[in-house]
C-alpha cells in the first residue's frame, strides 16, 4: 500500500474567549490518499477550520495542536512560515468560498493567475502567458485572452469561481482543498465547476478535500466522506454508503434534505439530544 498523502492525528484548534478556551476542532484524525474526500456538516462544525489548519492559516489568537500533521512525509507542524509559503500553492492549494473576496480587485485576472505560478517558478514571460491562457481554457473559459485582461468585478460569480480554480491549479499541486467551491452558484454552473475540478483532479492524480454542507452533492462526487459535528468527526463512510449511515446526527442531516416527491408537511428538526446521549 502506498504511503498516504496526508496524515492528521488528534487535531485540535482552540480560541480564547471571555469564558475560557473553546475548542472549535476537537481531536480530528484522518488520512488521505490520492482520492476525493468529502467533509460535511452544519455551519460551525469545524470543516473549514480543519482545511485551513492543514495550510497553517489559523492565525493568533487561535492555537493549533496535533499529534501528527504530515503531508507527503513533511511535518507541517514543524515548518516555519517561510517554509510553509513554499508549500502553499506549489504543493497544497485551497479554493476559498467566495472569489469576490479572494481575488485582488486591482489586478487583472491574467496577472493574478500568473502570480500564482511565478511565486514558485521562474519562467519566460511568453511561457507564463501561454500557460495562463491554457489554464483558463482548461476551466472552460472560451476566450482566455480577453478574460485574462479583465478585472474581478467584470466577471460573473461562476466565471470568478473558475478563475480561482485556475489560479489554485496552475502550480500543479498534489492536494487541493475546496471549501464550499460552489455555494454561491446556481445549479447549472455548480455542475460545470464540479466537473472541471473532477477532471483536473483525476487527470493530474491529485488528492482532494471537498468541504460542503450539501450531502447529495458530496455523496455523488467524492469517494469517501467524513461527517463533522461540533468540531468532531462523528462518522466516516464511503460515499456510496452515506444514505445508510447509522449515527443519529448523520441520520438527522439526511432526514432534513428536501425531496422532489416531498410529502411531509414540515422538514424534521435535528434532535441534538439524540446523539449527545448516544
């Protein structure tokens, strides 16, 4: 068996409050190969914080501890900020939730994608331009030369999300963390963006962590799923077995999904006492 790409053991993320320290992630452990891992749960369950901790993007006063936080044999916990800058983007990339807040409003799209490449590689200007245009084409932007000259406010939400994906993938990382990459998009654009990510992940043999609250989306798109609640992983299963999950919290999430043939007068409300006593 090949060594895992990512190993996390007993990850904890703590923030101080007026009432004392609060753990927003509590003892999370998992491994990741070159596969598609989904992390699901309600808002505030610790999904995004888990993703950000891998890149050491949890800033003070937050504190991150782990018995093991290793990527491709590299102890991330022991890496300095300077050493992490060499890993971010080049080997691990993260697509944030809203491109309008992640893109620089005073730089053209072409400049920003080129910057993501030139941060880690020295290349001739012509080659950089060609690679930027090729990357825009790979995310299904049909007029890359024109789009590269635009500013973020001049593109739609769907195109902005494609630009973010292009920017994160142009350095050809080994691991992509996608944090709610389609949450602000309509259903048709959502499917296109997911197809793009899936195609690039498969073609490049990357690992993927797909963070979402959409159980149907994750179950149809990923290989394996972690269910998080209140900072903990409460259940792990293969994507195809998600609807057969047994934990009361997961069952509650599944029950709350609306159906096209809906006959219930009201959607069920999560009974939080059910699993706190389980």
